[in-house]
C-alpha cells in the first residue's frame, strides 16, 4: 500500500467510521458510485434534508472523496479518481462497521 493510499484509507475511515454523520456520507458515496447527481437528487434519493446533504457534500469534497462540476443548483457531484481507484477500501471499512 503506497503512502498516498494509506493516508487516503485513514481519512476515509475517519469520515465514515470515526465521525458523526459517517453513515450518511457512506450512503452518499454509494449513491454517487451508481451515478453522478446534484444535491437535490441526493436529498430526494436518500430522503434527507437538502441542507444536510449540502453539508456532507462539502465535507466529502474538502477531503477529496468527491469532486464537482458546474455551478449553483446545477452542480453535479461524482466520486474523485482517488475514490474510484480505492473503492475497495471503502467496502472494507463498511464491512468492519457492519460487523459491530
């Protein structure tokens, strides 16, 4: 595992398993793996408040888990290249969480 991958694993683990809101972020990552979406689409899909989704999108984007294209209401979010390349790490983290 390269240094970059190891750091990414720690950040991803912290965002999903180590903080409040990790389950919401995990659901968002899984939804974005299926198809890029905007904040409104994610809120409707997950049955959550739009502002909550926007908050978590900001956290995920700041930590380079997702990336965006467009502006304003038309901003579309999708998984970053690093996240796509390391999606199996995300799945490992989920397995560990759901075992508990």
